[in-house]
C-alpha cells in the first residue's frame, strides 16, 4: 500500500503505508526518543498531530498494553523510516500495524525522516496531510490549506467524569488536561489519595473535594485555548498547594500574569537537558510541548524562574514567590524515562506538609474535614451500589 505525506509548503514524501487506510490532517512534529514509541502513541499531548520518529527503526518490540500512557492513542498520523512488521519481544501482545488499524491511524514508512526533521527544524512545524489515496497533489494541497488545526484538544482527551484512585495519605486533586498514566502511578506509589477531575472543573467543585494539594496535568495544544482553567487556577492560588506539569505549567504561568508563545518546532523526546538554577545541576528530561512561557513576561509577576533549557534557554520551571506553588515544563513522570526528575513529586508532598504546618488553623478547616468525610461516604456508597 502506497502512502504519501504532503506538507503545506508543497513538500511531498512518498512511502509505504501501514496501519489504517485513509487520510488525516494534522500538525507535523518530530520526537527524538530512541525508545518509547508506545508511550508516544498513547500520550494525549499529541492529540491532533502527525508524529515523526527520528529514530529509524520503529515497531521492533511490538505493543504491550501495560506500557500505555492513556486508554487510547489520539495522534492523527505516524511517520517512521523503517516499520518492523514482526516484533521480537516476549511481552508483545499485538503489532504496531494492528494498533494503528484498530484506532484508524494512518502510518507511513520508507521516507527520509532525517530530511523531514531538518525541514521542520528550519521552517518550523507546519500542517501536513497523510493519505493512502491516489488523489492529485493539487487537490490535497487545497484541502490542507482549507483545513484549520484543532483548537479543542483538551476537551477531547480529558476525562468526562470524576474518578478516584484511593490512597491512605495526602488527597491530591489531579486536573486532567490530558494526563498521562505516569502521573497517577507516581502519586499512588507515594500513597496519595488521587481524585481525577475533568478540565472544566470549577474552583468551588475542587474545594468541595477537600484536597491537600492540586496537580495540573500535561495536555495538548495552546494553553490560551483553555481560559476557564486559567481562571480556576488564579482563584485557588494560595488556598491550596499547586504543582503544574507541561501544559499545567503554562496554565499556571498565565494565571500568575505571565504570557506564553509558540516555539518554532517544540521540544519532543527523552533527552532534553534542563538546568536547575538553585542547585546548578543538569537533569536529562522527557519533554513534549510546542509552547513556552515568554521570559520577558515574568517581570512584574510573583513568579521566579527555577529551571531553564540548556539547548535554547527557554523557561523550564517556575515557582511562586508568595504562595505554595511551582511548575515544570518537562515530565517528571517520564515513561520509559529518564527518571532524573521524579523527585519533584516528593518535593510536592513536602510542600503540602509545610503548607499545613504554616496554616494549622487555615480558614475552612472544619468544612474541609466535613467535606472529606462526606466524599468518603459517597465513595463507599458508590462501591456498594456497584457490587449489587
């Protein structure tokens, strides 16, 4: 099966199709990870994008459902140099080709992914259409120019209802803008009682859940497309400890009065060096974002820059100078790795303990205790009903 990838500047790549037949439009990006194509495919932050893997051999260890970062993939297309049809891995359950067919995702292999990556690095990310049809190039280009990129990615990938992952320690409300499973794994591993809520949950609804802390998850797209989340964060700042990751980091910055902008080609991969300005130490991080907090917008806010990217000096971490709140642009819950930054979850819990010590008689304490008891009672009732 022949497949073609056409960029909006007219550049055409012809290769072999795999996965589903059909066509799809999306923003063409590249990921520099050597391993982890399963995690890339299942990362909700890639919603609406056509992902190019710079590592040449993809599919060689198949697909294992246990390694997924979400229930299903949300990408619009997959581009590789060499697609391995027969995986060699005792854990493999299905092939990469089968997974793409199952979810209607078009794949293309056998093209020069190095050339494609250099085009994106030089000109910046651009729209593309990937197709297995034989439609004329002029017709495809016309369709490509007329089709706008998605702006509602967060609403597509966020949970539609509240659910919990019970624990015995701190209650963390995880606001799901496209959260990876790794965030929940890292919190539950530390005994946290995690309550996952939709992206449009209001500040009052979060208060009623009586959290010890709030975690703002990763997610796809432009943070300015989620203004309701910015308002929610601004309202809760200072009332609860807050930790933001990736999109959550950008939303936190906007809530504090800073600004964001789109990067030329973004940061996507598991090998990005980040400098901690406090310890002067460098960490290797996993990243997946196309937007960044503007450095000149920090002046006049209560934000302090804590981390920078060693490659392009963009902002990678922030903390609030008055309130218990901090954020990072990269992924401390990285899967398959690196795990250099997982300590940030411990820092978040430590911040929660410090906040409690500094606010032993915080306003609404009685209401928080009562709300937590009511929430626990409701959960027990739901479990009893489910057993029936």
